[in-house]
């Protein structure tokens, strides 16, 4: 279920899980100053 929620969240920002994780890792190791775009907060 969490995997499906994660897939839906990254689809909301026109991305995919792999691209989002790679973008986060690039930020984490200071290769970039930009975090990947965050989806909207869940309403429930």
C-alpha cells in the first residue's frame, strides 16, 4: 500500500520513484541545492 501511495505522489509532480530518489540523493550529497518537488500534503 505504501508503495502505491509513493507512486501516486511522485506521479502528481510528473516524476517517478527512481528519479525522485536520485534527485534527493543528489541534494543529500550536496551535488545540488534543489530538493525534488514535493507533492501536495495528503488530505486524509
